[in-house]
C-alpha cells in the first residue's frame, strides 16, 4: 500500500492507495499546535476503523505547505510504518520544467496538481484549486509549468466580510436561487458564489488570451463543486487531484 499525505493550511488530506485504487480518503483539520503524538493517535484510529494494517504501507509521500508540520508528520509516519516519508520538493518533478522566476517558491500542492492534471488531460491546461486561497495553475502543451494566479479563497472572503461589516450575519456558503437577492443572506450568497464565478471566468479568459490557445479548464478543492455549476469555463472537477499527484510520485520513485 501507498500512504499519501497533503498538508494544507485548512485541512490535512490523507489517502491510502492499493495498486492504483484509492481505498480511503480522510480529512482532518490543520492545527500547528498539535504534537506528533496527537496526530499519531488520529491516524492510527483511522487505519484501525477501516481495518488497515500500517505495516502493509511500503511507501509514503508527504506534500506540505505548512512547514512547521513537516517534522511532525515525519515522526507520525516513522512511528506508524517504520519508514521515512518522502517530502515533496522540486526534485520530484524532473519531467515538468517550472518557468517561474524562483521555481522553489511554488507550493508543493500546486506542482502536484499540475503534474497529475497534465498526466490525465495533457495541455494546455488551467487548474483551479479552491482551497484556503484560490489558485490558478497554467501548464503548457509541452507540460511546462508556466505560472499562475493566487486569489483570496471563498471562505476567507466571506469571513472578512462578516468580520468587518457589523450588521452582516454569518451565512451558509451555498448557491442562492437567483442572482438578485431578496434578503441580506441571499444577497451575500449571491455576491460570494456568483461573484466568485465571475472572477474565475474572467481570469480564465485573460489567461487564454495570454496563452494564445484555448486550455482545458479543471477544478479541484473542497468548494469546486459549488462554483463549477455557475461557471462558464470550468469543464471538469477532480476531487482528489492532489492525492493523484502524490501517488504519481510514488510510482516514479519505484
């Protein structure tokens, strides 16, 4: 089995592959105050609940954008499986030239998405990841990582709005029935959901103009399914794209 771990700013996503099949996918909250012992208890329980034997894990790939948790999860993996996890860095992508001013500053999650997306769809390709931030990653027809865009995430946008506007209530982040709101909550939902879809479509249009070619546009991340139905440009949603990128590294390293 292959154990894959994606440490994000809001959630940590863990997956177990057997062959090419993703057997289980779990999400736990990211908390930099937790110790390796605390995370180990959580991970052990997830394995136990699903009758998985950690000793059958032969390879672990760890991708992270929260550096304080790198050593924490290295300790978790050692205790759980008795081997070291491979930490994702730029050297894991020898077949994907990174055309950035400083390639080392590109987050592991973005490179994982790009490599997995290109393997599945080819290029040119735009990948939109709806996470803590919303990122746009652009891959050329030749598989080069050309760069991208970072925008404020949907949840952060909503939290900032309710924190700074005293009379605005906390609302559920769902698609409203119409663009024209009939009450305050409805108006806010419209602004966030339809407004964000407009941001997405505008950015894709501008990226397409710069590329000079029409890219395939896919989305991933927890809120991708909220925006995709009201977007004119998102063609597919791939929920586990980052984990596919982690699994791809395990295949290449064999």
